């Protein structure tokens, strides 16, 4: 299993037991990683954050970013030309810089 992002606040499980209201309030602002024995065990997150994650996972990354894949044969001549002109040159690739 992958580790939880280090950007999440980490709270010991024992703190949840003693300060549940405070921990839940924090979880409405950002996901909270609950730790036990030094290991991340659970995440508490706002329901809207969770629903957004589910929706993103369900419809795929392309859809969540508003990306639509189309075949080159379905592009207009102008779109194909713009795509070809946007390709980096060999020099730009070598320098790892392109527009």
C-alpha cells in the first residue's frame, strides 16, 4: 500500500479518542491521517473531498481534466497544422525547454 501524502496532518489515533470533535473539525478543512504505532492507518476526510475523489476515479483522469481524445483523421486541417507546429524541435528537446 502506498503511503499517505506528507501534506496531510498526521494525528495519533489516541488523540482522536480524546478530541474527536477537534479532529473532525480539522478533517472538514483537509484530510487527516490517523497514525497508530507510528504507521498511517486511516484517513478522515470531508465528504465532498471523498466524493470528488470517487468521481475522479470513476470517470478517469482525462474526463476530470476536461481532456478529450480524438483521432487525427477527425481533426480539421487547421488543427492538424497547429498540432504539427507545436511539436518541439530537436534542439528544444535536447535543451529540455520548449514553448
